[in-house]
């Protein structure tokens, strides 16, 4: 039985680091995809500073994605209206 362990030990020495490296590469790819989909920290800070009550309700009811969507629609919609008034 001790002979079996001594013949398997080199395989573990080679196999375990390879598995760890493959797992790390896989997780790096997952993280890269999530980084593009994830909400930016600056957007969340701005939301928390300037959100209206309906946007806060959307945060609790539907999550940060929907709340930020409403917040950005309000911000960009108001910005477009004020730019239109200035040009006239």
C-alpha cells in the first residue's frame, strides 16, 4: 500500500497546480464578463446622493439595475429639455 502512495504522489504534485491554474484562468474570464455587466461605483454614489423617492422604491422593489435605469432616464431627459430651451 505504501508503494501505491509513493507512485501517486508525483501525479498529485503535477496535477494539483495545473487544476488550480485552469480554475484561476476560468475565474478571470468570468470576472472580465461581470466587469462589463456590473454597475459602476460612481453611478451608485451619484444615485444615492440624488435619487428621488420613486427611484428609491424601485431600488428596493426591483434592484439596483432598474433603479439606475429610472435615475438615468430622469437625468438625461431633464438634460435634453434644458439643452433644447437654451438653443432657442
